[in-house]
C-alpha cells in the first residue's frame, strides 16, 4: 500500500512538472500531428496497407511523447532559460527536442506528396483536402483523401521476338512473374518484376546483365474502364555482351593471398579442374576444393558464388575471402557463351596465437579473487583448416561479504583442449548435402581441479565428440553423440559431511561419478538480421545420459545395472527451451521478453540429477534480485546459513520469465528497467528440502524482483551493472511474501534488499 501511495503521488507531480504549454511563445501553436481519413472502395486489408504507407509520408513529425508527456520538448525549453543550471543543460543536451510549430507545416506540399504516392500505386486522379484543428496553444491536421479506382492489368507480354537468346530466356521466366492479370499499375511492383528477371537471368549465366536494361510500357488506349496492357522490352542501346550468358573457363585459387606481394609465383596444383597456386603449401588442395561449388564449364551463378564464399569463410582460417570474375576472352564460344575466369583470393589469419589474461572476479554470492587464463591456438594444424585450442586456468576466490555464513575459499585449476575439423568426420561422405555451411567436427577433452577449502576436493574429467553447423544465418544445430564426464569427490571435510548427511539428495548428486550420454542443441535467432523491426530467439536443448549403459547391462544380465567398470553412472532425461521476443520501438529502444523452462527427470538408479547438471536460479542472468544459487528449490530456505547452505539450492525443474526495457542515454551508455520472476523445484520429494518439490501451486512459489541497470556498450563487449530489489520471497509464503515497503534511506533495509550484479554482456 505504501508503494502504491508513493506512485500515486509521483506521477501527478511528474506530469505537472513536464507540462510545456506555458513555454510556447505567443503567436505560435505547437504541432501535435496529422491523421489521414481515407475514402475508398478497396478491401479493408488493402485500405489499411495504403493508409500505413501514406502515414509514413507525413512530415515533419511532431514532438515525441513518453507516457503521454513531451519530455524531450520540456527538456529543450528548460535548457533555453536565461540561467538553466547544470541539470537543465544536461537534460536539454541529451534529451532535448526542438519544438515543431504549426507554421513549419506545409499541408499543400504534403497533399501533393500523398497524391503522387497514390499515382505510383496505380490510383490516378485521386483527391486530397486538409483541415486544421486548433485548440489554444496546440494544433493538428487531418487529411481527407479520396482514392480513385486503380488501373488494372489485362495482358502482359514480351516485345522483341526470339532473335536473341535472352528474349527466349525471359519468355521462359514469365511463368514466375508477379505481374498477374488484375494487378494494379504499381511502380514498386514493376521494380520488383525487373529485379526478379535480373536475378533469374543472372542465375542462368547472364553475367553482364542489369535491371536498368529493361523497360516497361503501359497502354491504356484499348480500354475505357481503367485497364491497361503491359509490355516489356530491352533498351535499344543494350550492349550485345549483356544478352549472352557466360560460363567459367578457368578457376584459380590463391590460399595464401597477400595484396602487397606477387601471388602468381607459387607452385600450381590442379584438382578437379581447379588450379591452386601457393608456395609453400598452406592448405591441402584436395580438401579445399570440396568447399568450391562451381567447376569449369558451369555457367556463372551469383548465388552459387555467394554460397561458396560463405563456405570458405566458415572454415575459420581466412581473414577475408574474395571471389572475382574476369572476362577472359571477347570471342563468343561455340556453345553460345562468353568465357569467364574465376579468381578466389584467400587471405589467411595468423596461424598461431598465444593469449594471457588476468581477471579480477567478483560474483553475486560475494566471492572475489584473481584468475589467470593462458591460451594457445593453432589454426590450420594439419593444413586442412583444423583449429586446435589449449586453455589453462588458475583461480583463487574468497567469500568476503558472507553475511551470517562463514567465509569460504576456493582454488580452481583446469586444462581444456579442443580440436575442430572444418568438415564432417563420418564413415559415409555427407559434405555435399550441405550447401550453406559445412558442419564442423569438434573433439574436446578437459580436466578440472576444485578445492573448496574446509568442504571438499573434487576432480573432474570430461570429453566429447560432436558436430555443429549453420543451416542459414538464422538456424544453428549442435549434436554431440558422445559426451563423457567422470567426477571424483576425492576428499570431504567433517563439516561438508554434515551437509551431505542432512541432505541425501545432495549426497546422491555428488556420488554419481560417471555421466555418459548425448545432447542436441537448436537455435533460431532472428537477431542476425539487423534490419528486422521485431525479432525472436528460440533455443532448445535435449540431454540424455545413462540409457545406453543401462540397456547393455540389461542385455548381459549384469548384477549391478546401475554401474559400469565399477563406477556408478547417472541416468536422466533433460530438456529446456528458451523463448525471447525483441520488440523494437526504435534502433535502441527495445522491449525484451523472455520465458525459460527446463525439466530434468532422474530415472533408473538415479534419485536426482548430477550436481553439475542441476538448475540454479538467481544471479546476473536469472532472477537478479536474488544472489546466485540462493533461490529455491520451491519455498525452501536453508536454516543454518553458516554451513554453506547454497549447496542445497538447486533443482531438477526451472521456470523463469523476464521483461526488460532497454534505452540509450548516449552512444555508449545504455539503461534498462527490468522485472524477473522464477524459481527451481525438485522432481522428486526430498525430506531434507521441505517445500522443494514441484506441485500445482508452482505459480504461488515464484520469486519476483525488479530493478534498474546501466550498460557500457562499446560494441566489442558490454559491461553491465544491475541493481535489483526482491519484490516477492517465496519462502515467506505463509507470512506474506510481497515486499511491503521501499525504504532506500534506511541502511539496514538497503543491506538486506539491494542486490548488485556485475557482469559482461547482456543477460539475454
């Protein structure tokens, strides 16, 4: 109730303070916008499309509004005062908008622009009148547009006969035309038709053709009811070389191209009719030729050329890829084509690189400390585009602000190696089935040492074998048929044994030492298209473990079906989905909504998911008003917080929703308001974690938080600081889970409720 009271007082004050009426000079009226009223006999859908198109032509735009207030205009007026002060100057500079007065509007000119657009759409002899409505210091316009009947296509044909091969080709392409009988005389549609014909001709080898060589002629003389005949012909001065196709006569590839050197002195090796020129051998020709989709004798096709360029770029070894074509001869060949020479220039990246990185880590659970990362990379390890990565890590963390919990220390060391082949390692050849991007094969192995002092010592080993590829620029797949992990809890302290004894659920998750399974990931990401106004992201992952070993043990009649080679293995089914929607109001004003749902089902001998496979909630990429791993499961809350209770706060099920509005302060500094809700739950009942099991009352057990964030976005990376307040604590369900006050002036309240999250990158 107190929060509602403050909001009720705040908004009227804000509205009053942002009023601009008193700033408008005498003799001026603020322009508040224009509307268009259409009169037509068109269908509702077509009328709405035309109205939307016409509204885009209304200029100038009125001053913008935010929550019904003209904040930008108010900031401008405040900055124009004789002594504006620092704050008003700042607001005016960053947010101010110059006023748009009625005197700046030219309604006659706008009316003519509207009629011109209608003529381009086929609506000739339409009419437009306007009316000005004045309300004191404000004024707006209304345009009343009467749309005439459009001119409709009756016939469409090609002029010029079949004397040239290109006319025959165009005639064959008429079956794919967008100009159907009944179409309007729309200039935009005619432009699309020319571009379609040009695109289809280019795909048939017409290298020197362009859409400007085509002319449309409309004839209305044969009709009295607004019909027309459409004719298409070539310009009279069309070059003869534009009317014949081109075929590739020679293909030259330079795998070690340098713009500053003479690249023609290398050794030449011919594979499948492609000449590879390099010295010494940088890339094996027999492997590189598989990425090139065109061959000698094939007609020029820009789509195949672009796809080839994309395939070569996706190898990951080249700084840039350039495919150029030269007319190698001016004589028409016997097959009716002109010859082309294709040159493929590949500029390689540095083969080896070494990276050393020192990090200062600070986490939401109050762990801080340094970390050292050493990395080595070898591109083109076996001269086939293979990329080898070796990474070592050493880190030390200590828990400073641990509250009631006793401070913990952690030492972590790890070594990870991976080898990526830019092709499919598979018994059967499958590369030719992929055109946009050939799948890559990844083999990885790693070792990790984790010593959480006074608690446990843990060794883990992992290896995987799998494939990943892009179907197009939006769709990504990853499939790992082999994924193995071995976890060895080498030492536990009496203190940690107390935690394990109090929670059999946690003990079982640590005891399952062997994880063998497969996983698959799918991503559909429309953010790859920067011109898309609104975008969606869909991510899904499925993970299976232990089922193969369980089946083998059943087949051979093993006495212990839950172990293999003397190691107990985990068996589970796990899947999750991540849905996001990005609503763009402008280039940098974006409303992001996100829903995440994950479910892990322990099966067979497993009572819970392995600890490394469990879900956690809270932290900088989850419900930000709660510290990392400090939320759930369900309504559970550790009673003995000084025993490192965050170990318990994991689950087999995770549900989460986020809503974030992002906006800019300037080019580099961005802001965001956000609300998060979510929790984790257990799939099976656990007496040690009361209230943790998932039930039909899950909606009442959601944690809710909200806050404000600042982001320093310098394109290469984003530094993010989010400040959040818990609005709903699920473990207080019986006594009242909702926050009853916002008391920023109280030090104790701030300590208990303000949560800061520092992270790199956007949360989603």
